[in-house]
C-alpha cells in the first residue's frame, strides 16, 4: 500500500498495478461538523491497512463512505479503477452502486446477522438473491466458507445460539460469499468478550495470508502490528500520520500520534 498525501492529479496506472481502493480528497460534513477534511489514501491489491485513532476521528465515516453508506460532500472513491461515487443519478446510480457494493465485504462491530435465518442461510442469501445461485451450489459455497471460519458444524444453527465470536465469524463468511475485492472491518472485535477476540482476529489473519485486500479499523494495536502492512492514524478528520506498523508504534513522528499511542502501548 502507498498513501498519497496532498493533491493527486495522475490517472490510475495500467491494470495490474492499479490500486484496489483509492480515496481522493474525501470531505464529509454533517451540518456544520466537518468529519472528513480531505482524506487521501491508496490501498494496493492484497495489502492490509489498519486505521487507528480516537473515537470521533472519522474512521467509521471513512469506511462507510468507501462503501457509499455515506455520501461524500467532495472527493472521489475508486474500487479497482471504478469510481464508487460516480457522477450518475437516479436509477442509473442505483444500478451502479448495487453492482459496486457487491464487490466489497463489510463487517461491523455488531454482527447484523439475520436472526430469522440459519447460519447457512445468512451466508447463501446474497449469492442466491444477487447472483441467482441455486440452493445446492450456494450451500456448498456456505459449507466451504463456514469451514474456513471453523463453523462448518453450525450450518443449521440460528444466530441466537452462537457466541459473539461465532456470530462475527459467520458475518465474515457471509461477506466472503460474494467474493469481494476488498474487505472492510469496522471494529469487528470491539463488542466481543476478550476471550473471543482471538478467534475472530485469527480469521482476519487467515484472509491476510490469502492476500485479501483489507481495511481494518481497530483499537488493538498488537493485532494491527501483526496483520497490517501500514497503519494510518486519523484524528479530527485528517490522516495525521501513516507508516509501517513497526515505525508507527516504535517511533511515531507526530505528537498527536504519540499521545494516542501512549494510551494503548
Ligand atoms: P469514529 O469511527 O472514528 O469513532 P465516526 O466516523 O463514527 O468516528 O464519527 C466522526 C464524527 O462524526 C463524530 O463526531 C460523530 O459524532 C459524527 N457523526 C457520525 N455520524 C453522524 C451522523 N449520521 N450525523 C451527525 N454526526 C455524525
Ligand atoms: Mg467508529
């Protein structure tokens, strides 16, 4: 991953070297409150970026904007060279954004599983609905993905019977079912009891080993250090500092970063 700061004017390079995710000059306001004040970031294919920063710094807003759950006031977002917030309107934009969203998996702090569906049904819903996948094929897909997250034996269980860690692993399997180009994690382990954190982090590490492109908002500095290629520190709607984890954690350059990390390291 490389992070661009300042104005970026060059077009994306040829296929293959084109970034998987690119955010250019992202601005977001809620009324008078400016939450993103010109964010630039580039995530190359197969790279993992951890986003850290205090509560209210705009981390969730940034992830949600990448997925177009929030609309930017200014700036552009690209997924694999395609502009997510494309200048389209009405039905044309709806078609566009639905297609783009299918290529991004998002995992939230609260698992948002469908409580009335079984684990397998949670995983197969999107591929069946959106890709027209047949039941048997979808179930095979679900079995494979649930096996990957260690829950193949819970296919026909309802979410209410699962622990938080298990629910979050189902949420990850569900996101993977659409074969996303990027996975976005917003504090995926923050709501979990401490003893359940590792099993979810382990799944993310596995995805990292398989070269999944990931943006991970986390408060776990140790995990960020283990999994991320680069760490980005946000505060007050700007990227204060970014760098490889060993540099960021051992020798942060900015006082604001030092102040934040002091509370965690
Ligand atoms: P973080 O994830 O880093 O904690 P957020 O992106 O959730 O930060 O929030 C950044 C700021 O934007 C906070 O001050 C928050 O209160 C504000 N905010 C977030 N969503 C909304 C909203 N829908 N309406 C108004 N303010 C919001
Ligand atoms: Mg948040």
